[in-house]
C-alpha cells in the first residue's frame, strides 16, 4: 500500500530524525537517492559520463538536494550546470560541493548554457521549490522552466514538481511538468491526486529513514494488488447465493434502458450471488442477463437484498423520485449514482442508520456542493472530504484520480491507482455502481467496497482497451479478467 503524509507531518518526522543524526546527514541521504535516480534516467538515454545535466535550483533545501546530487553526477563525469532561479541565492553547502566536483553555477539572468536554446541537454532537474512552495511558480521561475522545457529533455522533479500544492494536489498557477519525481521519506498527497499528480510523472520513493517517525495513520492511501486481493470475497463450499450477496438494482428508464443493463452487468461480474432488478428496463435486462430476478417495483416489494444500487438512468420523473426514496428507506447499505444523486434529500441521507455510498463525477459533486465544476476539478481532495462530511456518507469521487472518503475521523482518503482515460465513456459509471453494489452485498464495508470496486473497474478498462477505444459493456466483460489478475 502506498501512503501519503502532509507536509507538516513529514517536516516533523524529519526534525525528529535529524536530531539523532549528524548535521547534513539527511540531505546527503536524499541527494544520494536523487543522484541514483538521475543516473538511471541518463543511462536509459546513453550514459552518465559525458552527459549534460541542468539543475534549476531555488534557495531552499530542495535546491540543496539537487546541488548535492549534481555534485555526485559531476564526479561521475557528467557536465552539470546549476541555474539559480533567484540571482545569487542557493544552498551554500550545495553550491560549494558542486563547484568542488567540477560543476558550474550561473544565475538565470546571466549569459550561459541556459541562453543556448539549441544546446544539447540530457536531463533537467527541478529543484526550485518542492513541498515548500505555495501559489504556483513566480513569473521569473516560470520563464526559466519554460525555456528548459523547450529543449525537450526529460525533467526530473525533486520531492514534488515545483508550483503544485503538496497537501492538496491543486495547481494554482504555473508549475513544472515532470517526467519523473523522486520524493523522500514518504509520498505527499499532491503526488497521488490530480491535477498535481498528472504533472509528477513516474514516482520513485527514496527511503531516508523516516518510517519510524511517521504516524500510523496517513493522510492518503492507495491500495495495491495484495491489498485488494485481501478484500475480495471468495465463496466457501457451503456458500449459497444469499451468502454470496443479493444486490438490488433500481435503474434505467424507458429512455435509458441501457443503464439498467450495464449496472446489472457490473453487479453480476462483481460476484453477486443474485441480482434483483426493479424498473422499466426489465425486458432489456432479461434479454442480456436471463439470470436476473426482475420485479415491477417498488424496490421495497422486490424481495430480500443485502444492498441496493439506485440511480443510473432513472431520469427525474415521479417514478424515479419514488424509487430513490424507497431505496433510501431500506435498512441495508445503499449506493446512489447518476440521476439518483440529483434526487437525494440530504437530511434523509444523514439520518440513515445503514451505510450510504455516493458515487458522483465532478459535475454531480459540484451540484451537490453548490459550486462550479471547475472548483471540484481543481480541488478534488477538498471536495470529496466535504461531501463525505456533509452527507455523513462514503463518497467515491470519480475522475482522473478516483478518491474515496468517509466521514469517520482519522480515516485516510483512498486514491485509486488503476484509472485510465478510456473509462471516459458513456455507461462506465453504471458498470462501476453495479460492481461496487455487489461488493457491498457481499459484506464489504462501504470504504472497502468502493475501493475494491474502483480498483477492479480500472483494471478491467485496461484489459478491455489494450490501448484502443472501449465501450462500457467491454469494461463489464473484462471485470472477470481483472478479478483474476488481483487474485493471482
């Protein structure tokens, strides 16, 4: 499992560790790991000896890490030039080390290699601000970054791409777009949450000894294969369909019968022992999935279920309003998606004693919060936390990085690492709602059901696409392959 910690937590851990180490030892650990990652990138394009490396350095410790790493590369035969973004200001010890190793140091306003737009550069190292930066890059720093980006060389960020917000994943202004990021001691939230994560590139964590100083509960966590495998239910020899879980699906309408088919597909592929469908799309559902138990409604009369999914393709008519209200009155876990989110009564959701899971995309989340969609997309972490708190529910915020939050204190937000842009297709959210509902019916707690559902959904899309366009039904059919991958 990947875990991420806030800047204040990481800084406190660093202070505690530095108190027990010789002065400068922690920075040297970071520089050693950074230099190794730089060397690895350089070897992919040729070799370290004779390569040309440009360090973009600010005045703080982030720049110091870059300078000490540059000194190590210079001693291995690389030509290293450090560009001070603020004239005359950089980590003094780092500057001395680089000069002693044969590197060069120039100011951004001086003549030098940074003026040579056509000069060959093998690697650019971003050591401008890192986790200490706020509010995006200043114009002078942004101009230097833009100049070197034009060379087309790989960019490696030190700890965090300069200009992004480490704690929130927000990008409030100009920021570095890195091909790779080397971070120290622990991941930071901004490395895992878009839009900042999209600028970080490939992530590499350097262990500098912080583990024992970090608290048990992180800010964020991202499940990996083994974590999801431990969550997935596997039927025992004596298991029947009710023990496997029966999920109810209240979805679809005369206008959108396909939403019902897709939600049922996700539930069946997700391992439900049985699926009860309620709504006007019964004929379409039976035609595709004859094992489905179809009922005319209302949901409360459909029979025994362990969880409900309500909303995909319901529309906004009287029948849709009644179906959502009926489902929310049930004393079982309920997942609400799509049209159901527009029909929610927040007071009813907060008053429920059984768990509720909400699965909005950014536009639906914005409507629930009463803000612009752009505000949600820019601050995804804040939005999912606010929704979970406001509705006293588990919230799965779909998007480029899907986030799962609960209203329980001291519970990390989960980040799904398997997302793919091929999921941006009509109906894929309906498949996810059915899949997650089946896991709820199987007995997983809402946070685990949402996390495992999002993980399998992303893997299924990767299986289905293989780099090519996919439809939602393709994703549903690929859930079995994703399940096998995780269990293997």
